[in-house]
C-alpha cells in the first residue's frame, strides 16, 4: 500500500479503473477456464473410450487366432503329422481368414514341417530361437511374440503360438502370423475422429501398427521413456504426451496380456490433440475478452479526463506554488487559483503554511545570529582550554622527568652510602646497625619500585597502540619461567592453556600479564600446594580470559578497591606498591576490554578480562 501511494495520481487512477474491471474479467476467465476444464475432461473420456475400443478389437483378433489354433491342435491330421492333408487344411484356413499372413506347424525342436503358404522344398525354416515358441514350449500355454520379420513370408508380423500337447508332453506348436496391414484395416473400422490417433507397441517398444502416418513409422521403436512410463504405470492410465512434432496430446494406454502371463504382450495407446480438444473453449474465452475490451478502454478514458481536470491540474498548481516557496518566494498564495472541495481546503492550509514559514524564517535568522555570536565565544573558550591542557601536559612531562631523574638520584646515593658504610664497618657493625642498614636499603628499593610503577602508570595513556596478533600462552609461559628462576625453591603447579591469542599491543599486554601473574605468584607464597591457572572460558556468549590461583584471596566486600591506585587489601603482609592492578585495568581498557575479579579469603582469587578476538 505504501508503494501504491507513491505512484503518480494518473497511474493510481488507471490502476483503480483496472481494479474495477477485474471482477468482470475474473468472471470471464473463470467461466472460460471452467468450460476448458470440461472440454479437457471430455477429451480424457474420449481418449479412454478410444483406447478401450481398440484394445477390445485387438483382444478379439487374438482370441479368434487362439480359437483357430486350438481347433487345429485337436485335428487328427495335425497330430499324425501327415504333411499333404495338413497342407490342404492350413491353406483353406488361411484363405477363410485373410487377417492372417500365414499358418505354420512346427515340431518339438522348432523345425517348420507344414505351412499354409508353401515353402521351397530345399528351404528349412526353424523357429526354435523365437520367444513365442520357447514360451509355448515352457508354459504349454498359448503365447504371443513381438514385432518380427516372418521367416516364411519375409514380411513384418506378430506371431501367435498354440502348443501341441499329447499326454502332457510338448510335440510342437501351431503358429499364426498376423497380417499387420489387415489388422490396421480392422482397427481403422473404429472410425477415428479427425484429431485422434493410436499406436500399438510390443513389449520391446517396437511400433506394430498405428492409425495415421504421424510420428515414428511401423517397425521403429518409441522413446524409451514413453515405454517405461507404460511399463511402470497401472494397466490403464491417461496423461499428457508430447509427440515428435512437438504437439501436446491427451493419451490413454491399455496393457494387453494373455491369461496366465504377467508381462503385457502389447500396449495400446490412443489420444487426441490437446490444442483441438480445448480449441472451442479458448475461442469462447477470447471472444468474451474482446467484448470486454471496449468497456475497459472507455473506463480508462473517463478516468483520465476526470483525473486531469479535477485532480491533476489542481495538484500541478499546488506543485508550482511549492516550488516558488522552495525558491524563497514566501509571498506566493494559491487559494485564489484552487477553490472548492478538499483541494480548496488544502490551498487555504497551504497559504497559512506559507505565512507561518515567513514568520519562522525571521525567527531562524535571528537565532542564527545569536548562534554565530555563541560560536565565536565558544571557540575562544576552546582555545583557552586547549592552551591550559597543553600547559598541563608539559608540566606532567616535566614531573615525569623529575621523578625519573631527580628522585632516583638520591635513592641511588642512599644505596651507595649504605653499601660503603657496611663495607667500612665490616665485622665491627652491631646487629642493630646492620638491621638499620637493611631497612634503609629495603625502603630505598621499595621507593624505586614505587617510582617505576608510577611512571609506568602515567605513560600507559600516552603509549601509541600497535595492534597485532599476540600469543598470550607463550608470554605467560615466559613470565612463569622468570618467576621460577627468581625463586627456584618454590614448587608451584602451573597450568597454561595452549594457543591463547588476542589482538593488541604486545608490550602492554605483557605488562598486564606480568602484573597479574606476579600477584598470583606472590599471594600463593604461603599456600601449602600452590596452583596457578591461565585459561579461557565463555561467559554469556563472550570469550573471556582468566588467571586463577588458590592463594590468599580477598574479601568480595572490597572488590571495588582492587583497581584503585595505592589501595592494598592485605596491608604489609605481602610486598607491593598498590599500583599493579590499576596499571592492568588501564591496559585492558585501552584495548576496549573489561576486567573484574572474584575471590574468597584464604581460598584464592580469579581475575577475568576480555580482549579483542584475533
């Protein structure tokens, strides 16, 4: 509906006119399709009747042949094998039944010893290799063959064989050759309608007979898929079929079988042209559509005329007025040009809008002047603040330099003088003096560590990140090895998952891992069987790294103080400056990650953090 409303008004009106004609068009099309469907069903019934009639005629021909062959098998002359009398009987039988091409008698091994059409004396004819003879000999039942060239006449035929059975034993067969031309003449008496045709196909897909000379010739095979459809289908079926010349046809086939046989010996397929079957319905539908066409054209003309005068012309005036307003002419008025109806009300609203726009434009110009003045003042403030920030940065750099050089120099002198004093006094130093010197050195080292950590913390925000793929597993292994070398007497069970990688600045990520693993190593110092684990898990669908230990742990009530500078949850029980976790948090945040911790007093702690995926 949204797309329809965006179309031009003329197009919308034409579409509405078309929609008004759709019911009539629908009735006409429905009626035409209904008639077409009825004609189609009628064509199906006609094709079925034609196939049934042809099948009955063909079955009648075969039954007559079976009866004649059965009578011949009962004749004493045939049983005795007397050639001259049998020859006369066969000749008379063939003359009285012109639908047959020849009638033969074969012995038990398939040699022909009598024929209605005399054979050359020196010519021997054998049917031992023919399928119908083998089937009659095997089943002792009347059998049919397939399309073949007769060895006795040299013409195309279909053989029928009735076995000669005496005392339960096979002694030969009576063989009848059907004359395909006469059979076609008999089937043609069905008086096929002008648009119909039929074809008889044997079990080997060879065309035995056909009604009209369209498609493949007699003796040629039909398409393999057409034969397969009939073989795999029911005994009778109707479907649409495309002939060799491309014409679509409605066809019905029937399977013909002899009693006691599973495989059909013949397929009868009859059909008619689909185009001609529904031609009358198509002409009726076309005639109705042509009748409707003038009414549709008239509707379109009326819609176009009314739409132009009542809608399109008025909309054009409104469009031109809008264009003038867009060009800055807010004095234009359209109500005098468009009056009456909804468009007249729209014109009044349009003029009111133009007046309001003129007033708002004056207000906007005044506001722009005020904004320009404010921007000028804001730029001055930004310039002052920028200068102040630059001054602060310079002061911070000066402070860092002072811390790095001026504060460390006294510490180095304190350490040097302490060492000289210890060397001067040598063995004469008292235990109390020795203890004082150790405290001086320890305090000096602690102060140096604190200065180092403060400098490191202040520089993290200014370090330029160099993102790359970082092997966290290898970095953690290096750090643990360094800690083990520092305290070789400690036995800590360390588990580091393989192939832990992330994208980030490698030096900063190493500093973060150093601080976290230092803490784990430090706070497991008083645990009987210390364990440290570095791994990865999935939390609410997010990939999370963790470092877990079973050391001193912490009280979750103070978890918010963990990452605050100089906040230490264990007082002076463990060495530290209180800056390491704050440094870790800054590094993780600079990588757009998160860090949090879980722990329990004397049961260990787990630090979780996220980093960009590689």
